[in-house]
């Protein structure tokens, strides 16, 4: 059985000569549109979107080879049916929570990590050159370090990051299950929960040992974002609140904001941008806590809320 030839396949798919495909692969890490968006926590988040041709290739890979890559069930982001609510619900029955965050998650997953991972999990299916080409076309060149790595904004980065964490997730879940700890990973956010108060003290040490022992990728914990919480202290997971009766909630502050904005909307005090923001919040609230939206219908009348949501549907 012959091995998959990436350049030949792309030549046929894109109606380009193999020489032109080779040139596209070489320049792919340089052909990105870069910009920044504000972070909720402050500062700016770099976004980099690949050039049109590179994006086409990445999407083809996502729908073919990358869809065959292993992803652990503890990976709670970038999968069909996944959501921040589903991630929070995994932990809602547990009283004690520990949260950890990786520094520069996508940017720490390098071209060589991808080559190693694809070589291992797709062994005997792709030629060596094809693996190198696929890894390169999936990466951006970091201007600061000159290395090639995944970027936030590329269509292939989410599935590749999930798969490359498979063996880390496997090790962490196995360790957690032995200690009655629930583990999930939402991109670079790690959440552990348990009803054993003392169990959370061992987690960080194990994470660090696991990061040292796995061959790839080389990741580091952002200690500034490490959080330990319990019912005595607000339990927040991927932006949602676990109430003291163990339900996933929008949280008091977000509910107050939405209610205040609806009041202003009813009195024609919101500009168009604020109305769009409120419509987005209402859609989010309907997904997370539909009972709250029902309460808003009772407070401000169903007609007003329906009018607001109807406008959202027309946008």
C-alpha cells in the first residue's frame, strides 16, 4: 500500500502544479493577517488568520486527516456538542475546585511537536515528507522567536491542539480517577473538582511532573491564574458560576447587567451597539440559564423580550 502524498493530492485538489504547491507550503507560515482583540481580563490577544490558500488547505486537512486524530473525552472545547456549560456541568456536584492555565498555549505547540505527533499516530499512512509539509502548513512563524507554531485564528489549530494533548489528558484523567477527582480541559484551562478537600493539594505537583515526562509539547503553567475554590468561595468554571445548590448559572453580576440593560431598552435609552450587545447576552442567557430569561419575560413582559429577540434574529 502506497503512502499518502500530500503535495500530489493538493496539486489535484487545487489545480496547481506540484512546484506551485511546494512554494505555497514554504511561504505558508509567513502569510498570515495579524491583529489584536481585547481580553476580558485586560491586555490584548493576538489573532492570526492564514492567507486564503493556506486556509483552504487547513480546512481540507481538518476534514480529512485531522479528523482521524485521537482526542480525549476530557477535552471539553472544539468538539461537536461541546460548550462552556457542558464543561461546567461536569464539576457541579463537587465542592472543591482547582483551576490551572497554560501560558501561550497555541504558541507553545511547535512544528516539531506536530511532526512527532503525526508520525506517531498516523504511522504507516503518510510519507515522511507529507508529515513535514502538513506540520509546516499548519503553523505560523513567530516573529519574536522565529519558530513555527500554532496560532489563534487558524482553522486547524483547535483540533491539532486537542489531539496533541491526548497523552497528557490520558495521564491526568487516569491519575484523577484513582483519587475521585473529575478532570476536564477547555483549551488551555484545566479544571479539577472533588468532594475531598485535601485532594486538590496534590494536583499541581502532578501536572508539573506530567509536563516534564511527556515528550511533547513543552508547556508551562501560568501560576498567576491558578485558583482554588469551594462553596465558601465562588466556584467559577469557564466564565460560569456553580451555585451553592450545584446548578450552572450566569452569576449574579451578569444577571444584574442584563436586567439593567433590558430596563434601559424598555425606555429607549440604548444605542444600536448596546442593543446588539444585549441581544448577544440574551442569546447566551437562553443557552446557559433559560429560567432566567423566563423571569425577565415575567418582569418586563413577554412582548418586550420577544421584540428584543426578534430583532436579534433579523441581524
